[in-house]
């Protein structure tokens, strides 16, 4: 009787919605940047399914500063190196900005990079799930390093 009760309890727990959620060690899903400026969907890369990539799914345009407004009035429209205008917030939706993160232990990924739209800038980066469930995103350019803690989108 005890074995039957234990089996039924185990089966009911496995069927509960708690176990259907994303495991806390998984980076896949939609994440909100720490300043709430954008949401990034992390999923297997199309060309390398064993690695993770991140795509912008929403972004809040930042209002231009007074300095930027004055500069825009004094200079012709800025263009990227290939002659196109710089990307707008709306045009960046759907852009892949995180490429090639490979697993490096439980809740850790490395070997990836950030690619910034409208520039040639690429930053080597790592990902790690913090104990509180946030995603630590870190990168370095030359000797300058920084990072953010992203929250999983509700």
C-alpha cells in the first residue's frame, strides 16, 4: 500500500505545472535587461543548435539627450561604415545580438559574443545563472570588463 501511495504521489508531482516550467539552470527563454530597456530571447542558434544565440524581441527607444539633439542639428545624418543610417529601436527587433554560447558546466556558458547592430563591435562574453535565478551577462573589450544581471520575463 505504501509503495502504491508513493508511486501515485510521485506521478502527481511529475504531472504538476511546477515541473513544466523552465529549469532554473536553463538560459533559454526571454530575459529583461537590468535597465528594462530591452527583452532578449535566448534559444539554440539556427546554424549551431548546440549553442545559444539571443535575439531582440522588444526594445524601448531612449530619448535623445540635449547634447545629442544639438549634435544632430549641427551635423548631417550619421551613417554606418557601409553608408546606411544607424539602426532605430524599431528596426533592431528581430536582430540577433548574442551568438555562439556553448555550455561550460551547470548554469554556465562561454565562447559567445555580442555583436552590436550598426557597428563592427564584437564583445566576447559569458553567461551564468545566479543563485537568485537572474542571468549574469558579462563581457570584456580589451581590458575593460562589465556585466548586467537580467531577469527572466514573466
